[in-house]
């Protein structure tokens, strides 16, 4: 299928977009995936959240409060009746 319009894109991934919508996913959060991967890695290494957030804030030039909010959003369990 050739993707020429927004409608084509939505149809191509319709099930996933419903799932994202059901879970309140903010599409702009995709920009934070690298930061979240780093958070998970550092957390698995046993570092405290306060230290991790301070480090990520400096590393990614993002306010600490934003990092806490993003971590909370991206850590939520997925709830679905679609898939």
C-alpha cells in the first residue's frame, strides 16, 4: 500500500492508533524515547531516581519536572480491548 495521505497512514496503522488513543498516549512523547531508555538502564543499574533525573536533565537539557512527568506517562501499563 502506498502512503500518500494522512488517511492512508491512519488506515495502515489503525489498530495501533486506537490502542495509543485508548491509553492516552501523547504522540509527541516519541521525542523522549531515548531519554526513557537511559532512565530504565540507569534504574536497572540501581541508581536512585533523584540522581537519574538530575543526570538526564543535564544530558538532555530538559527540566527535571518534565522528566518526572514523562517517566510517569511512559511507565504506565497498557490497557487494551483492541489488540
